[in-house]
C-alpha cells in the first residue's frame, strides 16, 4: 500500500480547490457568458474576486443529461477551462459521453466540448492538456486531454469526465480524499 504524507505545513494555507478566472473578463461578463438565458442564471453568480471554488465533480447522471439549456431549448452546459496556452476559454458541452474499450480490455470515457461560438477563440490548444473543465457553478466536468483540428482551428476538445477519473483513483486508492470535492 502506497502512502503519501503531504505534511500539515504544506496545507496550512489551503482553503479549498479554486480556479483563478484571470483578468480577461469581469464577474458580470462571465455570468452573461456562462448563463446567457435569465431563467437558467437564476441565483447563480461568479465571485467578484474571480476565485471560483470547485466544490464537486459533476455526477454522472448530470454529465449525461445537462439540466440547463441554450436559447433553442437544447440541453447543454456552458463550460470553461483555464489552460496553460489559451488561458480562460468557454465552450459548449451537450451531454455526449463516449465509452471505449481496447482489445486488451482497457476502458475509457470521453466527453466532447465544442467552441463557444463560430467566431470565438478555440476552446483548447497544445499545452492545455490536463486542464480542469468546469462550470460557472463550481462543478468540475472533466480533465482535458486532446483536441481535433479543423483547418487551422481546434473545433472539438476531448476530455475525461471527472466522475470517471475519481472512480478510477478510488479503485486503486480506496481511502483517497479530494479536499472537500464531493462526487
């Protein structure tokens, strides 16, 4: 059994898992981008200091069945990530999850994020792998791993759902803790 002693000294200033949303947008502008429909925005907001606590891994049933919608009434989540290359970008996730299994029996799950709009910047690029994809509510959706280019742009981003990542960690490390994130 592998044990890891982080030591209390390293955690003395740790409060919770937070994504720093940078300085590209104000909190109000991010609220408009995350929740463009007033009925969907109901009582949801971005912290004024742009420090968004990540409080849970989005449960599988919500990953597969978004509980918000776009202006056409189609289910989707507006998500974001703060990447090493592209910084803060937003995109659309529609609830499509893929399951793959190799000939050797190795299983994996993927979710797909599309660019925010036709004229928006690419959601991801080389150097963004490993970024957390999250919602404005503070729910973690997935861990980014790759993209699919179209011409000079990356119009589709692939990621592993956070619920699946946590499930795999718990198989190997059943006593793992995730610093307050529920799953």
